C-alpha cells in the first residue's frame, strides 16, 4: 500500500468521525511456542514496530471481520465460529489478557508501554473450522507472522498474531481509534480415500504399477489437515518391490510433492512392512488438503509401486491411510487397500 493511498484512507475515516491506524510498517516475528507454555522468548527490538515509542494513551477499539477463506462473501460469526482474545506480553514474554472480542469488537487500554497487541484466534469446540493463519498475517501490514503458543495456559496451542499499534492518531479526542483484524476461516471438510480396482496380470521383473487413489472431499470450499501418510505392504520380502523408485504424490500449497518410500520411516514387522511419513502432530505442522471454490473435490494422490515379481502368483496388498486432525486436536483416519498380483 502506497503512502498516497494511506493518506486518502485516513481522510475518509476522519470525515466519518472514525480514526483507523495508518497502514505502514511490516512485522516479521517468528517466535515459536515453548511446549505449550505461555512463557516464550522475549519480544523483539523496537524495530518490530513502525515507531520506537508509543505516544498514544487511552482506549483502542479492536474490531474483527470473519469470513470464509475461499468465499469472502460468506461471513462467519464472532464468538461462535471463532473466538478472539487480545493480550499484551511482558518483557519476559509472558502473556497478559487485555480483552475478549464480542460482537466483533473489544476495547483495550493503551499506555506508553504497549506497542504490540497480540490476538489469539481459536475455533471453539463443536465448530468445524480451521484458522487460515497465512491469510490473516497477510491481510494488513500491521499484522505480523503468528506464533503457535498457549497464552491462556489451557494446554492447547493456537495461533497468536502480533499487531503493531504504534503511531495512533486521534485528531478528535471524542472518538476512539480503531483497528480491524480480518479473520479467514477454512471450513473443515470430510476427506475419504476412494477405492480403485485391484491390479492383476502384473508381469515379472521390474514393473511400474499406478494405483489411482484419490482423497475425496465432501464439498468445495473445504479443507482438512493431514498429519501422517501411512503405506502398509503385507509382505516382508523387500525384493518384491523397489523402495527407492516407489512413491506417492500429494498436494502442497505450491503444487504437488512426490514422496518415495525410501523417504519415509520404515518399520519391519512380523508379517508386514510399514512406511510412515509424518508432517507433524498438530494443525500448525499439518499438510492441508484443500478444495477451492468451484474446485474438484477429488484430490488425486496416486501411489506408484514398482514391483519385482519373479514367480507365478506373487502379489502384494497395499494399504494407504491418511491421519487427519481437527481444530480441537482430535485424530481420525481414512484408508483403503488394493491388491497388486502377478496373475
């Protein structure tokens, strides 16, 4: 946003008697949560704020606007679909609650020591949504990169966004300055692995076999967080397949990713061989499978297995499983099995 555009925005706001923070400066805080504890690394230097000092003292209205991440025309409800709580941080990094948002508004008290307000955005129990952290962080130049932390010490981490509140201007002391936080929410969909046909009459020697699995979403404009991929083969004789050449293709935020079996964690059990690829253990580290507005609900995740059969009637049953996590941290799985046989 150019300074000319900002100047116009401020003039219009004053004309209506509402004073917004001017839109300059960029935060880039990259603190990480500390095992679910609220005590994290100290706040950064003053360069994290557009001004070194806080000259304003008084009330600041923190407003928010909740919308669907893939359809901004679809609104979401504050204090129902998502909760927003505002905090300050002490010099040693501890969080102190300032206010909770109700009906899209909260009021915090600003003094010379408060230059950054931290907004924790959570999805309450019973609500099928995810917080779109990237969209929120890029919605305004005053909003920085969130941390994954537990500011209220409820043993549940969530996204907490730093908001630069320096440079507040109040031409009219009878009006309270405002800042509006744009909050995007993904709808939590239902992801199910489909059931392609078995592969038969596979030749001997090194043969490429493509199992056309897909992870199907129930509707467009939905997503689901995947924490782990697991591929299980009902064989222990690894000469029957080529580990380095076999792979699965999965979606990423920038396209697709090819993950070979050799890149996964392997477990050799009594009657099976198990390959696991773990993204993480929570929503923050998961891989999101997303269907955009008007997008194809069939997310292709083919598994390519190179077999090395050398005798009649050899075969492998391959089981493909995805582990999913919702915004409350509850895990579910979806799976399917396909046979790959020599005759």
